[in-house]
């Protein structure tokens, strides 16, 4: 069943959604009043939060361009949210018009809007699934037929692993995804952190508990561990603006203020 605006009737519009709050901060139009209320409350505590969201999106765009330069032509974007302007398929297909992108998200509103926005783009697909069920994601990706996991793929986990609590064993989830990838694949992660953060930022992060996806802040060492034995690209796991900025002027004196680390790793051919 669908509501008049085409959204599934089972969507709970009485509770804010992390994906829709993120969409609001990026200037998107796929959010509701309850999402905007939470976003404004968070923004009142951390005025630079919208800039933080944009910094995360810019990190993802830079990483996708690096993967394209390395010959990657297929991308699995897990926790994609709503594909607003400048998302993965736009960046990738501007370079390679037949680059394949599969978006995966847990939020039914994000999925419904994604399918609407991507209608007619034969090189993209959308899966409604939870990162905590990586086997299902991999199975549905194979069934969709857009991505060939026997070939190198870019696995994108931008701003999503921090929604997986320790009790749900994020290390095992990442290991499952890495094990399914072919040599030559890349893994992109950005993740919120408590390191180098002022108390007001930590307080704002706790407001995420009002959504269905509370944030778990982690250290640089923990984030680095998610890459397993894959080879980290320079400059390693760093505050997002420091990861291969387009220009030195894009990095100010306090790159840590955005509250997240970013990194990219490559799966090198095993010896022997």
C-alpha cells in the first residue's frame, strides 16, 4: 500500500530518520517536519554540522574519483541515504557513463525516493537492506545483476558503520563484505569519532538516539581495524578534510572539527 505521495504506508512518520535528517542538512527535499525539527535542534548545538555533512559528502566524491582513476567501474554504496545532487552515480557516470552503482539503505523512505529519482537510469539499482545483514546485501546484489562481484568493486561505507553498535559485531560485518570482494577491489569508510571533539559535539551526537539509528563514536584505531588486512592508501585513516584534498586551501587549521575519520583501502592480490 502507498500513501498519496507514493511512499509505503508502513513508514513511521512519527519518528525522525537519520537518512532524512542527513538529506535535510545536505539541502535535499526528501524529509519531513519531524526530521527538520531534530535537525534544527542538533544544529542549534553544533552550528557547523551542515558543513560537517558536506565535508563527508566531499570526502566520498574524492574517494570515488580515486577509484575511477584506478579503473573501478562498479560501486556498492551501503547506507547511501537519498541520492541527492552530486551522489555516487553522478560522480561516477560523469567519468564513465556505464559505471554501475547499487545503492543500499535500511530506511524505506530513502529507498522509495531513491527508486523514484533513479527511474530510467539503467546503470543503477536500489536495495532495501540493513548493513547488519551483509549476506542478504551480497545475495540481492548478485540477483540484481548490475554488479559482478568476481570483478573489482568499490564498496562504499560513508557515514554508516557508526550506526552499527558493538553488540552487532561490526568487525564481522566488514569481514563478510571484504571476503566477498575480488582482488583489486577498494573499501571506502568514513566514521564519526569522539577523538579531538568538544563536549558540545559529543552531546549533539547523543541526540541521534532519538532516531532508529543511534551513533556509536569510535577511535581512529577502531576505524582502521575495519579495513582488515587490505592496503590503506595514503594518507591512511585521517580527519576527512585531510584525505587527498583537491587543494591545500580546502583544509583549514582545524580539520578535526568535522568529527569523523575517512580512509580508503585496496584488496591486493594475495601472494601465491
